[in-house]
């Protein structure tokens, strides 16, 4: 089995982004856009399912996470600008842009602004744009997220202080303590998912990595969600495979309904009795299979 290779990518403005590349084939790639504030770390489920389908797996920590250089004021669209540079560097030709949770908008940015690479977008429990009149963005979220996003909308020193306090409790997070730290965000099915496929260990490792150098990445992500993304969802011409659980307490199903209504080419899977985490442990392979078909990747 190919080993994952840590990579550093130099941006034209001097920033450095730190990532992982797994697999020997870089023509056909899964580009995984991580959640907030959970930068990607090595995870066998992702690597094995991608490799079984002849796909490489590429991911990088967005600006401000881990060792990736911060980029204050970045937008969601900024991710696509960085992706152009990185995908050129690794020689990618056909890309499945896959985004989980807060990574969903960033994956969609590739569909809008990097369609020369992106054949298909996969969203997994993705948030929708903020400020759309018919969508109450926080309704149905667990209390931890409602509190976070209330501070995020306020912004300024109070928001930064909130994130600093939250981050302080994540430096020593373990797979065992993870449940209690996010208990209000876990539906029954997601509690079960934490014991599947090594997910709890991966998320705890990711959480520690996300705040190891501070809160810049988390702050920049949340700020980007609450302003214009830099593209219209309706402008995306590549097909989108949308996955969302009806028992998702982190990102309610209403976000998926909005996205389904506003995307041009979408196959939506609004799955009863699935949550935010169980989609990953139980459906990741099926997501890749559908993406390969929708994107015409052989």
C-alpha cells in the first residue's frame, strides 16, 4: 500500500500550505476539504477506499490551521485560488472535490472556479451560504454550534476570546474525552459512529492539530462562512453529489434542502436516521462510486 506523503505547497504570495498526498496516481484525485476546525490527518478509511478505486487522495490544511500560513480576510473562493496552484503542482487532471461540514463550501468553490480540474463535487453535511432569507442558518443546531456562531456573527474581540477558550480545551483531547466535549452536537447515530472505523481517534487527533498553533484557521473559516463566498452556488455547472443525514445536529438538514434547491446539477441523498459523522463511516465508499459515475472518471 502506498504511504501518505506530507507535502508543503508554496503559494505565489509566499504562504505555505501543509498537506498530505496518498497514492501513486495523481491523474485522478480525491481532493478532500476538511471540516471546521478539524484539519485532515492520516485516516485509513479515506486512503483505503480511494486506493481501492484507483484514486489518489490529496488534502491540505487551510490557511491558519496547523503549520499552514494564515490568510486573514480570506473568502471561501480563496480556496479555489490555492487549489489551482496545488493541483498544477501535483499534476492532477481529474478531481473529485469532496467537502465535509465546513469543507463543503470550499469543495463547491472548485466546482465554481476550478472546473478545468473538478469533474464532480461531493458535499457531506455541508453548510449553506449565510444570509439567504428563507434559511434560518442556526435553527436545529446543537447548543455548542449555536453559541459559536452567535459569537461569530458578532465578531471582534469577543469572538476571538470565545475561540481561545474553546481551543484551550482541545489541546489534550482524546478519543475517550471527545464524546463529552461535543455531546450536545451528537445524535444517537453519531454517538454510535464514534466507535466505528477509528473515527473518534481521527477526530481527536485532528482537533489537536487544528489548534496547535492557535485559532487563526478556525477564525478565518467562520468569518468566511458569514460573508459572501465569492461565487454563486447557482453558477456551478459541474455535477454535485449531496449527502446529508436527517439526524444531523451539527449542520441541520435544512442546509441540504437549500443547497438542493439552488444547485443546477445535483443528486441529493437526504438519508433518514443518519447523522453528521455516520455518513463518513457508513457511506464513504458509496459516495466515491457515485462521484466516479457522475464525473465520468474511469
